[in-house]
């Protein structure tokens, strides 16, 4: 039980990763213990190595892990593309509830034939 007055804990997770091609890649995995409600929000940037194209987006969603149960995502992530100079298809991002590891995973998908550098900053608020 959390001390009186403590509603949640906040952690900030930051990672720099690289993808080659358009294969979905987990770049960040955050384990979630039982009896937690979690809100995750992040800023994601991806760029070609030469900085000739790039994108910036925000993402947010919520997760729940009940006692004795698997983690579930409460709703599809809200993704707001702030700016992109990539042509279609755009690089992609998903916030996933992964049952095998009981974690929130940040999964990114680059572009065919391109190497992209990803900068992810994810703030995770969870009930104490």
C-alpha cells in the first residue's frame, strides 16, 4: 500500500535506437507489476542518418494489470504526428501490452531500404 497522499509514481525512460529496413523492432520494454493502472505518454523522433528526412510525434495510451492477470492496453494509442518530411509510408510507432514479459513495449517500424535513428522519451505514470 502506498503512503497516504501518494497517488502514483512517475518514471521517465529514454532510449536511442536504430532500425534498418521496415521490420517492427522493440526499442524499449517496461515491466509492469500486478495491480497497476498505467498512463504512458511520449515524444518520439526518428531521422535518417544524414538528417535528410525525419519525423516527430507524440503518443499516449493507458494500460491495466489486475491481480493475477495479464497486462492489457485500455485503448489504441493516440498518435499525433507533429512534423514529418518522409514520404508515404511513414515510419510507425506502437505502444504494446506484451503478455510474455508483462510489459509495455515501444515498437517502431522504419522504412524499407533506410537506416533510421530513433529517440524515444516515454513518461510512465502508474498507481502506487
